[in-house]
């Protein structure tokens, strides 16, 4: 008989699910979703990315990204700017109000990392990574 609570793949899946759930709860304190948090992080590392490029990275339909960006644009966290070479393309940029949220996302990620890595020595953690 298989012992599921000792199966590494199942445990990894469970940890990922718990992290998503915890981040969802945290994001709601900002009136956001996890998907919106992911978009903010992507725009922080890739400013000026187009909505189409972002949808390809996130593996979702362009309309999904457009709606998520609409919800980030309303409180002034994201701005759409026209591409200087192609007026059909919108480039996405973070606004200053997003940086506080990004700082808090980084703190939340660090806390989650500490929680998941608790009790694992540095060498084992490095091997796992």
C-alpha cells in the first residue's frame, strides 16, 4: 500500500496548494487576486511588456490579462501606454502606488519561504532548489 504522506510529489503539490491559498488570503487584504499579484511582479521585472506578451507568459488568453489589467489600472497601480512603433499595442507599466504592494508581496514571499524551508539545512535546501 502506498503511503501518500511520504510521497514527495504529493507533498510538493500540497505545499504549492497551501501557498496559493495563503497568498490568495493575503491578496484579498489588498482587494486583489493572486493573478493580479503575479502581474505586478511580472511588470516589476519586465516593465513595458505588452498585454499579448504577458498573456503568453502567463499562459492565459489576452482578454483575461486585459481584464486583470483593467482592475489594476482602476486604483492606479498599472498604466497602459501606447507602443511608439505600433498603435495597436499597449505597453504595461507600474505606477508608484504599486511599489508598496510589491514590497509587501516580497515580504509575504520571504515569510512563506521561511515557513516552507523551516528545519531544512542550507545544503539540503540548495540541493532541492
